[in-house]
C-alpha cells in the first residue's frame, strides 16, 4: 500500500506542515506492526534534455502534448515497499527547499505571440512502480507547450519495514 500524503493536503500548506510529521510517524508505526522502519534516500538531477513527451495522437493525425516525464531506476522500491511501505517524493527548488509532491509552481505572466497576457502553472507529480520512479511536469492552465522543461532536482525517500 503506497500512501501519497501530498494529495491529502494539496492546498493547505500550514496544515500540511503541522500534520505531516505526525502522519508519517503514524503510518510507519501502523504499517510496521512493531517492526523497525528504515529510510532510504536518493537524489535525482533531471537535466532539461532528459524529459520525454507523453502525447495523445488523434485519428486525423494531429497530436496533443499531455505532459513531460523522466523515468529513473530506484532499486529501493521493492514489492515489499509497494505493499507495506511509504514513498515520499520531493521537488528541491532553487532555494534548496524540499517541496512534497504533488507541487504546483507558479510562473510569471508573459505576453504570447498574439499579445495576450499569459499566466501559467506547472504541477510536478510522480508515479512509482517496482524499481522505478517517474517524475512528471503537467500543465494546469494551458497546453504543455507552456511547460518549462528546465533541469530539476528531486529527493525520493523510501520507508521500509524490517
């Protein structure tokens, strides 16, 4: 069972900060049934050229970019972790702060080629499966063409029971 605690508090950051640590401790204690837990942490630097494109192709041959993603190996994500552990993933911003995913980045407004003022956001998300973590950059307001595929840094914490 994987618990994505970022979804629980996605809009109230003050509540998240107050409740996140006790919630994590409770999950670890309950999932461990008295066993010891071990935290394994890995860092990933995703460069701008390491983002792949997820597209939808339509019958008329046109396509739409849905989001960008980057898949990475993580041998710590085992079947035992998927069934009874916790995986926490953070986006590390330019100020070296850990931001629990999912996380929304607000970008400055700009004028497009038609002179329209554009203000947009990107939602940083992730998926996990056995031996792998996938980071995603998803548009929230406009098409994926507005997404910055900049270099990003992530931290993945895998909490296992022993």
